[in-house]
């Protein structure tokens, strides 16, 4: 039978709810990110410090084992400063994981000109970015706040003294600090990956976005003799934020301490720039000039 006599009707079946559509992209994004053996290797490498910290917590709460290891010459304190080191270690390892996963989520779509096909489906640009955001945020959560809170839980279990109630604000600050870093890394990673189509270049560009302004900020602070140049230094600024959230003692010069308002403004400005870049790059069509 010829095709022309057929009568075609629009689809009138059950539609997928709007709030579940980004989850489809997140599921495929996770599958794409974790299909690489390098991703698995980086994930295992990121969890190795947690094993070391787990052993330290065990020794700190077991006097006999600590005496055998240190011969009674060293005491281990599991406090806010200890978990600040844990958070710093895991968050900077999350940067390495971001530099590898983020380009796989966006650069492939841009390099293959797949965005017009994806956005031609009943899914908006916001839903597309939300799905990619969730895929990267879930991956980073597995190496940041989840293992950190597991170490806190083990310390609560292993400590012979009542430890949990006195350090509950520290655990909350640890979670908030890790989430802030995840949001910042995810937005920066997606923005850089949307601007640079080549995956390997995008990986290096993510590191450059974090560390190049840090050098510029250090030079500006030294020349102008002002502490506000440190706002460009993301490692220093984030360390100070984590220190305040956890309530750990500060080792920085009081004259170089940044105000909470200035750091919050800097984070909002960075996120706004990332949103502007994504809004300019994530389009259903591409204009080719020639």
C-alpha cells in the first residue's frame, strides 16, 4: 500500500512529566562519564586518602594501637582542624575528577553538533543543563561530602567520649562547604566545556580558570598592598570559607582575612559569569560565518 493514503495523527499517549526529563539526561550523562576506565581510576585514586584518614581515626581512638605505631610519642586529635584537612584533600581531588568528566558531558555534544537534535525534543535548554549538572554533581558528591560524612560517622562510633553532639555544627559546615565547592566546580566545568569543543584542551582550561586568576590575584595583592586581590585566588578563598564553616582555627594573617560579604559576592559573580557563558553557547542552532 502506498504511503500517501495513510492518515497520520499526533501522539496522544501519556507524556513524561516535565520534572523527570532532566533525569534522563543525567542518567545518560553518568553512563557516558563512567564508561571510561580513566574515570574509575580517578575515582579510586580520590578515595585513597579517605582510607588513610580512616586509619588515623582508628589509631586516635585506640590507645594501644597508637602506642604500638608511634611508641607513645605522638597524640592524634580528631577535631575541626583534622576534618578541614580531610575536606581540602577531597575537594581538590574533586577538581581533578571534574576536569575529566565535565568535557565528556558537553564537549562531545558540541563537537558532534548534537545540540540541535537534543533540543528538538520536548526538553528545554534549562532541562538540558540541569541534567548535565546533576550528572557531574552526583559524581563529585561521591568523593567529597559523602566520604567526609562517613568519616565523621565513624569518629562518632569509635570515640570513647561523647563526640557527636559537640561537633554536629562542624558536620553541617562540612556538608555546606562541600556543596558550595561542587556547585562552583560544576558550573565552571560546564561553562568551560561549552566554550572549548576539544576535550583535552577543555581539561587544561578548567585548571587554568582556577589557578591562573590565583597568580594574578597574588601579584595584585603584593603590588597594591590590599587583601582584596585574594578574591581572585580561589584556593585561598575557598580554604577560608571552609575554615569558617567548620569552625577551625585560622592560620592566616588577620590583616589578610576576607569578609564574608566579599567572598559571597565573588562566588555569585563567578556563577553569574558561568550562566552567561552557558546561555550564549547552549543553543539549538549554530551560526557558521564564512
